[in-house]
C-alpha cells in the first residue's frame, strides 16, 4: 500500500499544479475580456469586416485577389511600369546632362578664345605704344 501512495502522491501534486495554472489562466482571460469590452473601438477580429469565427471552412481574405493569384502578377506589372518610367526619366536626365556638358565645353572654348584675343590685343597694344613713345 505504501508503494501505491508514493506513486499516486506525485501525480496528485501534478494535477493540483495543473488545476491552479488553469485557474490562473481563466482569471487572466476574464481580465482580458473585460478590458476588451471597456474599449468601444476594440474588436475580437483584427479586421472588423472579416468573420469573427475561426471555425468556418472558407477563410476570409482581406484581399480576395491573393486567393485568386492576381496579386503577384499585378504587383509585378506595377513594379515593371514604375521601373520603366524611372528608366525613361534617367535617360532624359542623361540627355540633359550631355547637352549641359556640350554647352559647357562650347562656352569654355569661347571664353578661351576671348581670353586669347584680349591677350593678343593687349600685347600688340603694348608693343605699339612702347615703340611710339620717345624717351625724353
């Protein structure tokens, strides 16, 4: 009889411990439910439009396109269109930058030729004025 009591006693302790944990969880559940009821904007479901039951056979989808396999191709086509638009914008910017670079080169060339012309003019003027001046 002693062996039976020693083997039953730990099992009883285990059952008592489980019962106390279940009771604690039930108390927490009541607290959570009362907290949800106090908040008017709260809902059991994440999306109020969806069914609140999880026992239905047909899952409710936030976006019905995902169930029909349309979301990925649509996202892919939208992304492709966006990339094409950005590529066009980059090509336009590249063309604009090339035109700016060409105009910059042309302006630098004009300035260089203008500077050379001024130096030639001032050099010629200095030579002629030095020759025409007579020493006193």
